C-alpha cells in the first residue's frame, strides 16, 4: 500500500503563472523568477516534502498552525545560531570569548522570513487567506517567543527599526501684516 495515496501532489504545487506574474508585469515566459521567488519555491517544496514524510502523511488542506510549529522545531536541528541557555556563563553576551555547549538553532530572523514566504506561497497555491496555517495565532506567538528568548540569550536587541521619514517641507506662511489680500469672486455665475 502506498503511504502517500491520500496525499495528492497537486495539493502542494505553486501555480508558476501566478508566481511569475506576481514578480513582474511582463509575460510569464519572458521573466526569470527573482531570488525571493526562487527561495519561496524552495521553502514551499521543503514544507510540502515535510508534510509528505509526516507520519501519518498530511494533506495541505488538513495542515494547521500546530503542524507549522512542528516544522519550525524540526528545522532547529539545522540551525547555525548559538542560543545560550540561562545557566550558560555567556548568557546575554553577544560575543562570548570561548566555545560553549549551548545548542545551535535557527535564528529568529530566518524563521520570521521563512514564515512570510510560506504564508505567501500558501495563498499563491490556492489556499484561502483566512485558513492560512502560517498566519495562525500560535505561529505568531511562537515567533515572538523565539525572538524574545534569543534576544535575551544572545544579548542582541531585536527592536523594530524606525523608518526614516523624509524631511517635511516647511510651508510658507504669510504674516498677519503682509500685503497678501484674499481674492474674492464677484457675485454671479461661478462655473
């Protein structure tokens, strides 16, 4: 018996015409997908493969925020970011002087970007935005928890960067005693 019999491969595909048209306004055949689009496709394929290998295999339509959290925890084993535990002497130090046995994890910024790409890919593959498991409250809370934990453990602030606003142009104001006179229209037809 085929363990993937109930998992249709069409459930997992991103429509290439949608991806190409989303990246530019020119015809799909003439465009090369952007770096972002390529990464999004690779991430989507990785997640879909994870669902297929899940025991029991999961159809995309039955995927929930809990499955997304499982996937993110699974990815931690491939992480390259040292996250110090509270008992580590280097907890809270951004540049420890020597190695320690603390685990390597996926960096918060990488997970945040990954979820953003998967969220977009889900909708491009035909999923409804209100059913998007990547936008689930549990996923947002998990990302916030990871950000806060890594911020404390690594001694790095993850504050949002303040957007630089263009300097405001000063409006020319007329002083009260200027020779500026209000222009009034004579009574009659004002068309």
